[in-house]
C-alpha cells in the first residue's frame, strides 16, 4: 500500500463547479500535511497547509481528519486556471511523501 | 521562501553515459533532497543529501547509480550514471529550511535514447 494515496483522476469539471479531492495516508506518525499544485512541465508549488481545524484560502478549503487518516481539498467556483495536478503531501520527521496526484481539468 | 537554481533544465543523453545535475540554493540549508518524477507518476525521493556526510538513499536507489555530492550548505549535485531509457524522468532537488514547506528547483527533464 502506498504511503499517500490519491485518486489520479482526471476530474473534468465545468467552470464554476465545486470539486473535492480526497487523500489517505497510512503513516500515523505523519505530522504535517499539505496540498501542492503542479502545472504541466513545472515543479510542484505549495498551495496550502492542512490543519485539523480546517484551512480556507479564498476558493480553496483544506481539511484534515486524523482519526480516519484522510485529507481533503475543496475548490469552489472552479476557474480554467485551476487546471493542474494536485499533490497531497505528508511530512514526518522531515521526510516529505507525495501522493500520486489528482489531475483536474476545468472545462469552459 | 527559497530560491533554487537547478540545471540543466533538460538534456537528451545516450545510453551508457552519465549526467550530473546541479542545484544551487540562495541560502544555507541543512538538508537537500533529490526526487525523481517519472512520466505520469508522483515524486519519489531518491536520497537526502547532508553536508559533510554521505547521502542517505531510499529503498531502490543506490549510490553507484545516483552518486550525490554536497560540498557546502548551498550546493548539491546528483549524477545519473550509466543511463538507460528507464532513467528518462524529471529530476528535482528540494529543500525545506526548518519549516514544513518544501521548495523545489525547476527540474531537469532527462531523456535517454
């Protein structure tokens, strides 16, 4: 079993739609969690951190459920520019583990 | 944030040859990380490079194939040795300066023919 698992998608959604991604992790010692965004042929960049209390940044909301060991990312009012691969990331003892990524394609 | 300069950005190499990828950080960092991202896959950690000691390799990666240098706190190199087409991938260096966020170089897109 992979340490961090995501549905690879692709998720094809119309502009303005709300889309949610989930991610599960197996290492209960993981301390911190993040969502990264990776555009085609580019390096990953931090989108947002994930906290148990939830974290909202504009149209993006991230949530952590430690009991169930899953992380979610909600994108509201999708824009064409949101099209990318979203990587779920778990950090434990400075080791960063990436999920396989979920591809999002926002359609006009 | 951290600014990381990685080069080359891409290369096409003959099988059996070696390629050295360089990564320069704009400030001192304790650990630097080397990742591989194969087509359609996520990032896989190759090794962690500490200054003044040998790199720590992840399962499935060995020093003979991926020798790493870390001569100082701002620089590291990864060599892909005796390349085969299976080594075609994107290679990325990364740092996290005592905070959880990971910063990446722009990546090296390697094609082995």
